[in-house]
C-alpha cells in the first residue's frame, strides 16, 4: 500500500461535500470544466458513453437522491421497474420490479412512461395504463410505503380532471409552493392529436381544478409522421427561478421524434396559457451524421454536486427502428446568457462524454454508519473479481497516525494509514482492495479513523469509455472489468484517449494499465500524458484473456489530464487505467 498526504483547505472540501448532498445530469467533451484549477478536488473525473443501459429503456425518468441515480422506464408495458446506480452508468445497475398491476382492471395493461418523483417527503410514480384498449389510457399514481425508491408502493388510484379524457405521460410540477399536474391528452374521444395540459393539484395524486390547454401540435415539425399529431413526454426544467416544460413532438414511431420547449414568463401563473412561449424549432432532433434518430421523451436531472443540469432522453441508432432499440442517453445542458437552455445535437455512441461534476465521490453522508467503528458504502458494481484502487478523503488533526481497515465482502482486509494533517486541512490516501463479481459493499473499520473520513472513491478509468481511434475496437466479454475492453492495432496513434483524468494535487503518480498481449512475444506500447511526457511500456507475451498489470510513474496536473495509449508494436487489448498512488508533489 502506498500513501499520499496532500493538503487542501478542509473548508473548501466540506463545501464540496455539502454540495454533493443536493439533488442531481451533462454532456460531452467540447468544454473543459475545470474543478481542479480552483484548488477544490471534485473527484477523479473520467468519461462515459451512451447508451446508459444495455437493455431497451424507452421513456426514461431519472431521480438523483442520497447518492444514487434511480431510473424507471417503459418496461415491456407490463410492470414498473427501477434501476439504481451510483453514477449515470446503469450498465451494471441493480434492477427491481417494484409494482405489478392486478389483472382485469382498467390499468392492467400497456403501462407506459412511469415517472418517478420525490414530492413532499415521499416517492411517487405516475404511469399511464389501460385495459388492453388504447382509448382507455388514463393516468395513475403510486405512493411509496417506505423511504426507499425501490421499496414497496401503494396504489393511490387514477389522477384525473373532470373531463376524464385519454391521458398519458403525466407528472407533478412543484412551483412556488403550489402543486400542478402536467400531461399529454386528447381534447375529445378520438385519436386526432395529443395536447399538453396542466391542472392544479390538492395533493400529489389529486387534481383539484379544470385542465388548461398549454400547447397543441400546430408546428410543422410537431406534425411529422402524423396523424395523429403529437405533444407528449412532458418534463419539467427549472433554472434561476425560470420554469420550462420540455415535450416531444412528431410521431414517436418515426426518426423525426424531437424535443420542443415551453417557457413560462418570469413570475407568471403556470395556469395562464398566454404566459407560456413555445419555441418555433425543436431544441433536439435527429442527427443522422451521429447515427441518432428519434431523440425524445426526456427527463432532467442534476449532477451529483448540484452544479450541472443534464438531459436524459431515449433515441435509436437506425432511421427505421421505430419503437425498437430505444435506449436512454445523456448529455449536459448549456445555458445562454438570456437564461434559455441549449440541449445541442445528440451525441454519437462513439463520443466520450465527461462525467457529471462530482461523479464517483461517495461522501460519508451517503454511506451507512453502524456505530462509531463501521462505515459502509454499498452499490459498488464489478463485472469480475479483481483488485480495485481506493482513494480515501480524510482529515486528521490528532497529530498521530490513524489506522483504517478496508474490505469488501469476504475479501482480505487492507490496512490504510492516515497520516496527520494540519487543522482544517484534508489529506488523501490511495490503497487497494478486492471487489467480487456483482454488487459490492465496501466496509471501513477503525474507531477514531472512521470519524476522520470525508469520502471515498475508486479512481478507475474504463478503456471502453475513453475516446477511441479508428485503430481501436470494442471487445465484449464477461471476463473484463466492466464487461468490455478495447483492442488496439499495431502502430495506431492515439488509439485510446483517456480524458478528464483528475487528481487531488499536481505531482508524480503511479498509474496501472491492465493490458493483454495475446502474441507470442513481448510488445511495447506508448503512454503519453498531456501531449508531453512519453513513456514506453513493455507488455509481456501472454494468452487470450490473460491480462498483465503494467505500472508507470507520470506527472499529472491538478486540472484535467489526458492520457493517451498508442503506437503499439503489436495487437494489444486494454481493459482499464487505474491511479494507484502519488509518489511526491
């Protein structure tokens, strides 16, 4: 075990930890969002790629709460499933069906677009359902019976206004201490067009006044693929006191499905339809050059530290996919000076996207405490049983070393020494522990040492989430750390580009590259940091699925770093890159 003590103001760290408690979604690599330049370390960073999950996840709804992202979606139209993940990467997330409809009711079939929300101290799930006939689709509500999004739910009944017309895609809107319901519905009893409606609520499952028409599909882009003409998939977005409703227009069965926007005038009444302004053009639409079709039915969520707004939407990869192959994708929202959001063009599946700000940090507030001697962090996935890096954030003003024991499951315990820090300053210690295949819980023991912990994280960078060149290709295998790896060809330049690599402070760090060399002789590969330091790494000969761990010491800055793997002398396979330790400042 190797240790580091690098000091950064504890006040700044505590502020960051508090920010992490706020609810929390982002986007790609066009802009470098520096969290290290101002002296506040905000996690090891890294990148991810769309899609967010391996299965179809149409009509996604995401909630961030208490250190986890929870996502629900249309799950075959038969039940309500929720996924749970520490990050926006749901590829190894926990999954659970939290509610099955009873048979032979008006809500037993065609369960569409569940929406999970936390309102007035409870979790609610709104969903549309019918008895097997589409014309009978109506909105219904579930209320949590526990303080856990994946716990049990009670059926609260239909959510309806006095017209009781066809309704789907409903969700609650909290605005200035008042509650409203927003949904997509028919004006009459014929499937001619879907409109956006709003109505006041007296509680999270009861509409208390007449519905108000906010928008109907009267723009050319909203009518594409119809009739019927579409306004649906409404989602609530707030920023600096402004209120927006995003919605999807055009046929959901076509590649023209797109996301539009309604903006409420400042300080206006949401029930006053004249105060809502509709954007003439969609804020997100298909982008054939990136291979993205039918982006729509979105949701909004914030980054773990609460500083960024993200849009999560479904899309397909083929212009003829229709309702097939709809998977959740994400990117960060940009904001204009006039307070209007910019969603941007949807990103290709090949684009490495900087993770939401504050991702990967597990603060003590999001752990489970069992007395003064035990602190646990659950929900840590691993596709294989293997070593993983661990970074402990702490403060120790006792003027003596503190000892901490870390382990996961039945694996061997790792002892970690926490050297003293100056008062009101923080330290960082790198270590390693074994993770088992599946979901893991990291347990930390240590009396006084437990009280010193601020947060923990696992500074690993998966190769499949890096930016790849044309000389690289993905390898699917359950024997890889995240179920995938990257094969690089001989001579390929910039074959694997790990971006947004962050450390607590500038200095020399030990990196570990897990790499396979299936040839019959030793090969070399080049590792370059920030376009400068070049390191030649020797990779011993091996067999297929046999990986070596190659370590190298490199200089990293406190801002975002870029580590590039390339110029291999033979074919190699890269699984991941770890930060193991800091040698000196």
